[in-house]
């Protein structure tokens, strides 16, 4: 009788530990939530430049909190699926400490960050192509996929 009274609470404790570790988020670090926002600003056409195809609307990324980002990387989703090390269209790393930020705009370098290669510039986004953004802030990370929208042109 003594063994049964100690065995039952022991089994209940083991089941509770298994449940908490596999079916809850108590021991996992929450992911950074990224909100993609298209900024529908009409783009002006310069007749001297001869733009035949409209550029894409500017895209901003908002986060669920303020983060000191250590890495920002945007790649084509197709390349991410097929290649082991895809070439990013935009890649930034933190110099030492980046300022805590709640939002960024594609192509605009946030304070405290720089491209890993000295002369690397963000590539222009192509309308209708699926992209994936990966951000890292210390041990926390987040991803978001987005498709740029073709901008309307005005003269």
C-alpha cells in the first residue's frame, strides 16, 4: 500500500513535466513577430531616366517590441528553399551595439548596423517575387515572407 501511494504522485509528476516540456511554450524563447507594411506612395517618373517598368512600393517592417537587432537578411524565398547558402538581396549586421528599434524600412540602414561587405548595396525588389526576411536580436529571431507590390507611376 505504501508503494502505491508514492508511485501515483510520482507518475503524475512525470506526466506533468512531459506535458509542460512538449505542449507549452514555457521553456521556449518567443519569436520576434514581424509585420510587413506596403507604403502605397506614387512614384514620380523622370523622363531622363526612362523608366519603362514601375518600381515597387516602399516596404517597412514593424516588430512586436523594441529590439537591438544583430542581423537583418532579406533573400528570395525560392533561393532559400533550393540553395543551402542563398545570396541575400539585403544583408546588415550590427557593428557593436545597434539602437533598439521597433521598425525599419527596406534599403535604409538603421543606426549601428552596416553591410558585411564594404560596398554592398541593397538590391531593388522585384514586384510579384516572394521574399523572406530573417532578423536576429541576440538569441531571439523572427521571419516574415512578403511580395512587393508594383508601384503606380505619375508624371
